[in-house]
C-alpha cells in the first residue's frame, strides 16, 4: 500500500472536510424531517397518503442505496431535459406570437 499518496492528499481532504460535514448535516436534517412526516402520516392513517408512504417505505427497505441514487440522478436528468424542452417550446410560441403581432401592425 502506498502511504505517500495518502500523505500527499491529506491537506486537500482536511480542507474539504467542513463542506463534507455541512452536506452531511443538511442531508440528515431534511431526511429526519421527512421521516417525521412519513411516520406521522402513517400513524394517523391518512387514507391515500398513508398508503403511498407505505409503498415508499417498503420500496426503500427492499432496494439498495446505490440503485436508488442512480435512479434519482437519472430522474433528475430527465426532469432537467424536460424543462429545457418546455422552455424551448415556450420561447418558440412566444416568438411566433410576437412575429404575428409585429406583422399585424
């Protein structure tokens, strides 16, 4: 094992440690809030939402974390692409309407 590499990269690791801890704290905080909401809804047996959260909890228990993260990242990419397409269509529609307005005057 090459310990010289570890010693060389140690200052960079120490420098980025506060950011890593910050991300950890934020993720833990929002994860805890979400868990409280899910638990409260499931305890109160709110008709549709409770059943959705039961499916969510069952899915999360039975799926490996790496698969979930991969699916979330792909879903985020697809949402981003969808937003670009919608924005492009909006700009095209706005441009056509603006051109027809200019031509009618």
